[in-house]
C-alpha cells in the first residue's frame, strides 16, 4: 500500500477483501474532496457521516497489543490446543486491543472534560455560580487545548494525538494536512477512481514489463475512456508511450476504436518506457487490456448462480458467446441449439430485482451496462457478470 512519492507500507495481514473493496468504493466523499474541496463541504461530510473511506493503520501494533495477543493465544491453546480458529481469535483480540489503546488517551481526556461540564451544570442548578463558571471553563478549556495541540502533532511528544479517531476526523474537517518526519500512524484511504480508475498508472511508474488490466468502469458506448485517461496521464508525466503491437506505425487510438465491434476478448498494446537517465536505453513492455462487454450478436442465455465446483474448476465460456477464444478477431462458431431455451438472453437482463416475463418491461440499463448508482444487484447479476 502506497506509492513512490510517499513510500510503500506493508498491508495489514488482518485486512479482509470485503473491507478493502468497501473502502476502495468510497466514491461520494472522494468526489467531494477532489471537486468541491471547501470547508463547508468537509463540515457537512463530517456532521452527517457521509464519508465511506476509512483510516487505515500504517504503523505496526504496539508492545502492549502484541503482549495481549500473545497471552490470548496461549490461553486459547491451553483451552483447545487443536482448534482451528485460535489464531484468528488471537489476531482479532490483538487488533481490538490496539484500536482501543490508540483511542483511549484522547478519549479519556474528552470524557474527563465532558464530566467537568456536566458537573458544572449540576452546580449551576444548586445556585453555586462561582464554582459553576470555574469548572465549566476548565472543561471547555480542556476540549480546546487538545484540539489546538493536535495541529502541532508533528512534534514527537504530541504524536500520540494522531492515533485518535476524533482528532483525525477533526483535522480532516478543517482541511489540515499532517506533515512530519515520521509518517502518521493512520492514513485516510478512499476511492482513487476519480484520479485514475484502472490502477495502471502506478504500475507504469514502476516500469512493469507486463500489465494485465480488467476494465469494468461505466462505459456503455465502449469508448475506453478509462484507458484513454491513463494514456493521457502517462504522457503528461512523460512515463511512456503506447503502440499497436501488430503494427507499431498505427495510431493506438484507431486500434482502441475497433474494440467496440471486435470479437476479440482483449486488446494488446505495446509500451515504450522513456529512459530514466540521459543517454539511457528505452525499455519495452506490454499491456493486456480486457474490457467488460458483450461481443456483437451475443446469444448466451442468462445463467444460474455460481457453484463451488464451478469456481474451483477451469472457466468455461458460456454457450452463445460470440467472443473468439483464439483472440484472432474472428467469430467463434456457435450452434444455436446449445443455448438453453428456458432462460432469456443475458443481454436483456435488467439491473433490478424483477425477473421472468416482466423483466423485459422493467426500465433501466441492460446487462452488463448497469449504472454505478445501481445498488440493487442480485446474486444472479453477480453470477452473470463473473461469467462474462
């Protein structure tokens, strides 16, 4: 996790795929923070909790969390030496202890200040005005002091403030960018699709010789806009140039324009990396680009749900698909009798929950061009998208 500008950090082994996908799909707050990055917008995002990203821990777990995790493992091994979930439960305990320990110092200060405010209100009810003002000012001063000190967390003595979720949210709301010699314990991770959807640009910066890219961005007309944006960004950074491997003299955008009506399931582009030093040699690579789409005259029927045996076996192209499995651009021969008459064509499948005879009358986009705002995809949609 990271980039050449900030450096790379080892991803936490306890991070789950579902969590990573949820964080990477946090498009609303990323749109606001990149297109409308002003203080009122950040205030609304914080007050209404509209952020879908999360603060991911970069620093390794501390000594106390590791000791508690080790102790928990030993207790689990004594209770059930052969249990399969011992390591998982111990890792979860260590994770929870570290997160609680990170937020406890600042949370305890806030709780103490809040108790002082409540105590002052109680003294006000009994008529002790002098004690009320003193205690109330102490509580409010504690809140203000901690929040102000958080802007000086670059000092080693105040670095512990950057482990608090409250402080992190507060600084993000006021558009504060933490800068220090050491990286912060937590960093905010969100959707990067507004900058570059495919994730290819970072691989180009690392000058990878072979890049395999699967594009499922919203692109009904198959304009390959995400790939075009990547090419423009790479050209602006003077990283590399692209060419058609079949005919390097041909403009690469002409080859990309043929993808919409092509039966070839992929597009292969050559990469010429610019020399890193003056007088150095250029390096060549290859980009294998796969766009999620239907081939012309696709007649594959809507399939059922995925099964474990199917996932563990070799993928088989669905009957009725007109993609050329050899990748030479010619149509693969298909017998119409192979397609199941019981299921409607998958190209007519809508993005809603209705199915059967009424599915054709339902409004909305058809398979596989469901809109990114559609949050009602069912398991059958997922199964057909996987088979595509």
